[in-house]
C-alpha cells in the first residue's frame, strides 16, 4: 500500500516561500500608526495652540480672524474646576480613537503589523494555542458599531467648525463670509473623515447588509439604494482610512502652526 509522508504544517514567524517584499506593508503600518499615535499623544498632553480667532476661549490671539479649532480638541469642552494639567483633548480623542482601533480594516492592519497574526498571506506566524478572537483580550472590538454612532456625531461637529471658519469678524462688530487656507484644511479633513466613516463595514450592514429581501421590508427600495451607495464607498475603505488619518493629523498641525504664530493663515476671499 502506498503511503504518504505526513507534512509538517508548523511554521515559524516570518517563514515563507514568497519572494516579494511582503514585509513592506506591515512595516509601513507600524511606522505610520506609531508616528501618529506619538504625535496625537504629544498634542493632547501639550494642550496649547489648538484654537485661535474670533470667540477663542483659551488662545486669545488673532481676534480679527475667523475661528479655527483643531479636530483633536473638537468639540472644545472646558469643565469648571478642570485642573491645568488636564487636557480637554482627553475628553475627545477616546471616541475617534476607539472607532479606528475597532475598525475592521485597521484590525487587519495592526494585527499583522504589531502581532504578526499573521504578518502576511502565506507567511508563518507564531502558534500561540487556541485562537480566542474577539471573545478574549480583544472583546472590546465588538463595540465598533457603537463607536460608529459617536463618530457620525463628531463628523457633524467638525462640519460646524468649518462653518465657524467661514465667519470673519468685521471692524463694525458684524460678521462676513470668507475663507482662508485654514478653512480649506478643515473642510478637506471633514470630507476625508466622512468618506472613511460612511464607508464603514458596520454602516453597510446597518443600512441594508442585514436584509435578505429588500422588497419584503419597509422602505426596502430606499435601503437598497443606501446599501449600494455605502458599498461603493466601502470598496475604497482602506484608502479613506489612511487619507483621513493624514488629514486629521495635518489639520491639527496646521492650526498649531497658525495659533503659535509660526505661519500666517492666508485669507483667500
């Protein structure tokens, strides 16, 4: 009788027959996410130069300028009796941070990059016993849908910040419409964050992905159109995830530079 030798399926971390640079993606993920995390933490702890313009409550500079507020501190919450060392960003960043941390795409990205679980397709990983998934240490990942609701509210509040950035005080005490480079920076950030948020897998499920028969439910045609729209956005969810990460960081950095009077925010009209 012919016999077949048992094949050893155990592999060590990083072992693979792939000849491409499979490690480039995980390495880039580590560099970008770690860099953003360090920068965001620094800005939250630094807690200065995050607003300016007409109506600023903390950074009372450029009162003749439209109001600009960093997205890291929006909405700006200043509680009575808040100690000087406590940054208002601490009351804000947990929400968008939680939304990204539990995001289905980001979970794939940082599981591979930081935990090597697995580091890539057809690449060896550390065998650490029975997989616990989202029932063990990472059970909080199941909160993603609830973080989505909060993220949508933040989109609305950031959109209001863009409106404020269009309202310029006049010498007579009135308000006139206008826009500066800062206005454009905040607006682009809202657009990118909206594309990332509204292409979310959980939103796709909520608007219609959980329906087997659209013609059998109320508002089925409308929900089918919504589902198709979100599905189109969802195809580029990874792109929106990285673009929005860059724009939100750059928007804070730009406001920081203007509020610290390092650069001048040029008014366009």
